[in-house]
């Protein structure tokens, strides 16, 4: 499966001759080897473009590709009142952590992976403090 990536190096397609610069989008596939900035040429080389893999770029902060869809299969089951109460408490921790992270890190985009990781860690810390205070 091929993806669209940002070129780490300037290059030129060996088939059609199109050029790309560092940071420009290129289509890349490891096996069978296909690389070009032109999608049609890439596919003529045997590349198979996979749109979801191209929605994100490999980043050092997240360690993987972003925006890849996650398929969730939820079981059909009854939810007990005790679980609903626990969920309500979790919701409160989430809201508090969300607003606290916004206050502490105003430069962070609330839709970023980094913001979510910080919020998650803060929720863990709040829940641990609540457990210790029992």
C-alpha cells in the first residue's frame, strides 16, 4: 500500500522526470517500489494509493500516522447503574482536566494528539489524587 508523504530529500521521478523538493508531497510505496509526485505516474509504476494512510504524516510527537480511522465494535449489553455513576464521575474528571490543560497550555490546539495526551495524563493524576484522599 502506498501513501502520500512529505519528501525528506529533493528528488526526481525516474519514469516521468517530475521533480520534488524537500517537504513537498510525494506518493511512495516500498513494495513494489514506486515513487513520484504525480499520482498517475505513481500508479503506473504499480503503486496502490491508500487514502487513509495519507491523511496524516509520520510525526515524532505521536510516533505514528495520524488520522487513520479506528473501527470500534461495541457489544450490545445492559449498562448497570453503578457503571453509569462511575461514568458520570469520569465525565467530571474529563471536563476538569480539559479546562485545566487549556489554562496551563494555551498554545496547544485542543484537537491535537499532544493536547489529548496531556489531558489524559492529567485525568490519571486527578483520579489518583481522589483515590489517595479517600
